[in-house]
């Protein structure tokens, strides 16, 4: 319960795209995962491991992707630790 794997997906639409997750105990997040770089024209799964989580808490996260077309953010999602 002290770690989790965040999952998301993105299609870079042929552009070099940087992607990461924001996460934290509120929708203000406060933490980010390391930046990954993706390219191509198909959807790909993006994962990132996070640690230092507290038992019996709800955590918020969202995926963030940036390329020459701009920045897009996924919707706020939550998970709870046991």
C-alpha cells in the first residue's frame, strides 16, 4: 500500500511528446512523475510507479502531455490505499 502504478494512454499524433503524471492527496496534486518522451501515430500505454503513499488515503492523479500542438491533460482520477 506504500506504492502504486499509474496508468494512462496517449497518441502523440506523429509529434515528439513529453508525458508525465501529476499526483497527490488533493486535486492540486503536488507531485509529478519523471517525464517520458513518446513519438508515433498510435495509442500507447503510459505507466509510472509512485511510492511513499500513506495507508487509508485517497490519491488524485492525471496524465499531462505536451508537444508542439500544446498541452493536454487527462481528467482527474482517484484511487485509495488499503
